[in-house]
């Protein structure tokens, strides 16, 4: 056989070998061994017991065993054989090899470890190659077996023991290259490790160590070939190896073995054929030890990192973590700060306590962990545990680990009390939602539908399964969602319980809806975690509100109509537009013919019925309703007694009396076509048409009265002018003659003439007062807002600038004619001067409903107070009796009232009441109550 890629052949003298292999590949291996090693006799055993019996029955030169046997394993068989055959060569042929198995094989003192695969890992490989490697090793072992083998193996065992004490890869690498030099007696040694895609020297020893710094690509040199192929390489003559590129020209032979999957261990010598197959075996065993040590170190580092990470997690995780010893009574070993915070216990208080006695409430079962699932598996369960503040609900997660032969249980408690409370609340909401008839839903914090009832699903036109779990935006428009968010924020800001908002949406069937949502927030510890809402379709209500608004607008049009004809026309149009019945008409009662006369009918009614008839007394259902004064609706007029025309095309008809003014008819060609709401609106419309008709009649009457008053005023003015002219001319002539006589006559005549002159002046004053009185009662035609204080002060200056007058600054502003108001105050002031004297003190002030004028004179007796306001009444010898009558006429013309009482000083007080609005009324002294009887409509 060939001893290497370029080495010499070794002779084999024959011998006996036991091959232990239960697989069906064993016959092929036996044949290969016998054909490759002439004179070798191979006895096959399938079980470990068979191999032991074979050793007792015959002389054997060596044993080869696979690693897995039916009644044992390869390593156990090696140990058994070593008890009686300490020097017998034993080869472990590993079909399921690993770095750990190789390491254990060395410990059990195998002569050679031959993996069935290139890299020593479990898996298939070329059977012929594996068998050839095995044959080469067997030949070499049997040929070279002797005392030197044991020395080297012992040395390798010592190195392996040193590896066990190493805690870093660098020390392992150093010991490995030193062993290559001392055990294999090589001149130089290096260990290359793959880093960043290249093979770098991790350790080197020997004469040319300073030159062993070259790196290799995976496809470069013997190092790269060994790493790439995963097979060892024995170069008895480096010069004949085309891949070799020695760093020193004196190097003649070399040995390269792969180290796991991460490196290459190499030895070189200046002597040719310095290394044997036995050296290669020892080098491969050493590489296996290196690989196992590196794996252990890496594993220990990973464990340390994991422990450090777990320790940091243990200390910093917000959940409560407790560690208990599984042996004994599950006593507490350690707790983290999160446990102290959640349960309210300090570590010193509970360390060493029995966990279940401390935390387990009565009636709650223990949760087994290690006993239930063993090591590594996690137990998860929701539990109730006692805290320092009482029981709370937790999510328990527990697992068991083994540390230094002791089993510990790690138990993590996550407080789910609030979550469970929210779940119970959600379940309560779910129950509520299920029982409510209106569409109802519950949304979580991110807007996903958590609960919805069948009514909600039906409202949006989808199945309940499609709604629950879907985001609300999938079936509600964005404006509606934003409106809801604003409302929820407002509820929280204003500390309200619920809120309402309106929105529009389109269902899955493309039907548009107007809805009202009543929403309430779901709050947890001050945070909004969702909301619950009830939705109602308010489309019908919105339509009703629109009709009511239209009726309000129409009422203003009714009240703006100037006469009964216009009122009837507008009322008929409103009935058609608002009630949505096209057959309408307004009939006006005419007392002269004692019949209902058509005042206005709709176009459709005219087209259907032609010329509308006059409804005479007892002339059908309409007259009956008008005479009774009660509205009535007929589902089919043909079924009613007293129908005027049994052949009519009208079916449904409503008769709505307009008081004494007439009747409003609303008709349809469909039977039972009146809805309750439409009839209610029709009654309101009829009431407003009646009020508008009354207003129109009143306006007509007021207009007639106004024109009559204008004619009276004109005649009165004409009469006053005539009287003034006819009376003043003789008075003026008489006064002139008296003045001439006074100039010619003596003193005796002058006294008589003076009396005549006084009488003439007195007559002139009476004429002035009569004219003022006549004009004071005329209808007001030019009113404006007037400051009473200004008028009062102007009047006092006219009467007497030195008048002692006190004016209250809070006098109201009034609507009236300034000229007549001046006359009012001038006459009141003159009356006080005439009856009290020039030293009179006057006060003008405001009262609850107007103003007053008071003096400090003797006053007016109660039984004379009404008489003093009449024309001709006076107690002053020079009085005309018209002053206070003028005051009364001015007050009446403004629509006010006047009363005489006693002042605080005991004098006379004249109180003027301005009416309910505090300003008086216009024109005729009657309040403007045109719309008092307009029916008000609830729009809610």
C-alpha cells in the first residue's frame, strides 16, 4: 500500500483481525481489507458480545469496530477489550463521527480514529474512499504496532488533558504546534485558522517560526488543499507535490491535517520521509482534540455570554422573575427587582421561603414545571397569585434548567390583572352589544372592530364575520372617523361620559346614509384604549327637519303676502312642495253666497279636475269638515257617505279647515296615501295659512282705517286752518281798534279797554290750544327714535329757562314724533307753573315701564285725577282747560297710557307707561301682532 501521496510502501506480514459491524456494508469492507492486505484474515462480528467471544477463542492482531452496535456502542466495546488486551491495536471506524466522538475515542485509548466521512461529521460519503482510508490505516497500524506507539499516545493524552484546562483558543493553538514538534519530532509546525475568507497562522513553532506568517487562500498551497478537501496530506517528498511552495528550500517532507472545519495543522521536516501513517493518525487525533477544545471554549464563551445576558435580563426585565430549587420544597433562591415591585416583597424577606406557601391562594392549584415537561420546555398558564396588596392575575411562564447538577425552575410572572379586567369589560360590552337592537360596536385603540352586533353588520351591508377584526376605515369614510376622534377627545377633555356626532356613509350596496353616533370612550388608567358606540340612521329625521325648515321659510312667505289671494296661492304651493302631494287647493268662504270659493289650486289639480267647482253648503265632505272645524283625512273618499262625486279619480284626501276663512284640500290618486308625519305637517301648514289670512284681513282693515284717518286729519287740518283764519281776523281787527281807542281816550276808558284787550288775548290763547289739541290726536306719520332727556331740556327752556328741574339721566329712548313730545312736556311744565307758582320744583325720571313728571305742589285730589285729563277742565282762573287734554292726546297717539298719582313730595305726579316693549308702538297705537298665531314647529 502507499503510505502517502509521495511516500514509500510498507511491507505487511499478515495477521488476524476482528471487524465488528452489524450493517449490510460489512461484507464489502471485509473483502476490501483482505484484498488490500495480503495474508490478512478478517473475522466479522455483528455484536459486541460476538467480538469479545472471538478474542477469547483465537489469536487476534487487531480489532476494528464501528461506533454503533446493537448491544452496545464502539467506545464501550473498546473499554471492555482494554481491560484484557491493553496493547491490542483497536481502530474506531466512525460511520457517525463527530468532534466529540473523536475526543472521547482518544480518552478510551483507541489506536486510531477513522471517520467514514472527510470532515468527521455524520453523513454519507464515497464508500470506496472510506474503505480505502480504513485499509491504509489498518496496514500501517499492524505494521508499526510496538512500544513507540504507546509513548506517543500517552504524550497525546497529556496534551489532551492540557487542552481541558485552556480557556482561550490561542493557548490551544500554541499547545497544538508544540505537540506536533515534540510528539512527532518535526522541525517546524504551524496552525492556520480561516478568518475573513483566508487562512491565517494562529500559532507557529520551530526553527523557521518567524517565516511562517504567510496567509493562504482556500485554493492555494497544501494548506489550502487540506482545508478545502477536508483530508490530511502526507508529503514524504515535498518536491514532488505540485501544490507545495515551501518557505525554506531545505524542507523535504510535511504533514497537513484538517482541524475541524475551521483550520489546518501542519508539521514540516528537513528530512525526507520523516512522517509515517502513524504520525498522520496521531496528528489527526491531535487535530480532533484541538477541534473539540475549540468547540468547548466557544461553547463556554457562548454560555458565559448567555449567562451574562440572562443575568442582565433577570435584573432589568419589568416582569417578576423568581428562581426556585426544584429539589426539596421549591424554596426561593433569588428574585429580580421586577418581582419585588409586582409582589411587594423584599428579597431578604422571602429568600429561602417556600414559593407556593407564600404566593398560592386558597383553592388555586400548583403549576408543575420540571415534573411536567422536564428540562428546556416552557410551561405557560394564567394564574392568580397573592401579592402584598392582595390577589392579582398573572401570566405564568416557567422552565427548568440544570446548573452544576442541580435543577432550578425559573418562573416569570407578567401582571395581566388590568388586561383581564379589560377582557371582562369587553365581554360585558360584547354581551351588551349582542342584546341591543340598534347597530352597536366596540373599537380597540387602533381602530379595529373588536365587537359588532348583527344590526351593525346589516347597517353597513356586510357579514358580521367580515366586520369583526377589520379596521373601521374599511367601511367608514375618513371624515366620519376624524369627526369621531374629535368628539372622543372633547369628551375626555371636558370630562363627559359620552358624546354625539352625525356623519354620512355609503354601505356595501352603494346606498347613502345619514347616521348619528353616540360614543363613549374606553379608558384604562387615563389612556384611551378604545370606544363603544351606538349608531342610528337619521335619514328620515333629517328629511323631516328639512321639510320643517321649508315650512318655516314658507310661513315667512305666507306672512309677507299682501292679501288673501296671495296667501291662498302661497299656501297651495307650499302644500305641493313640502307635503309632496301634487293635488292641492285652497277654498275661501264667501258669506255673501254662503259657499266655498276656489281661491287657488295646484297645476296638477287643475289638469286632473279641470275647472274647480264651488262647494255650496252641505255640498260634500269638504263642507262637512269646514262646518265642523276639525281636520279629517280619508283613505278613500269613495267609501265615505256624502261624497260629492262618487266617480272621482281622487282616492285619499285630507280636509283641513282654515277657521272661518275656508279650507285647505290635499289629495292623492292613491288609496291610504297619507303618512302620520305628512298629516301633522299639513295641520301645521293649515294653521299658518289661517293665521296669514287673518293677518291679511287685519292688514286690509288697518289700511282702510289708515286711509280714513288720513282723510279725517286732512279735514281737521282744513277745519283748523279755516277756524284759525276766520276767528283770528276779527280778533286782530278788534285788537287794532282797541289800541287806537286807548291812545285817544282818557284814563277812565283805558281801564275798560284794558279788560277788553285781555279778553281778546285770552280768546287768542284758546284758539292756539284748540289747534294744538286738534293736531295732537292725529295719527303718527313720521316717527323716529328720540332721547327723552333731550326733549325734556328743550321743553323746559321754552317754558321757563329758570325752571327748577331735576332730570334723571336714565330716561329711556322712545319711538315717536318729537314735536308732539315737546308739546307734552311743555304743557306739563306750564300746568305746574300755573297751579304751583314760579318756585315749583319739577322732577322727570324713569319708571319700570316708562317715565314720570312730578312736582312739589299741593297735588290733585284723587276724585279729580281722571277729570283733569279731559278737555276744558281747569281750576286756574286764566286756564283754558286744554293743557292736560293735549298731554292725553299725545300719549294716546303714541299708544301709551297716562295716570295721575301723588309724588313723593305730596304734589302731582303724571306716570306715562310705554307699553310691553318699553318703546311704544307705531301709527295707530295698536301692537304689531301679525305673527302671534303662527304655529311653532319642534325641529328636534
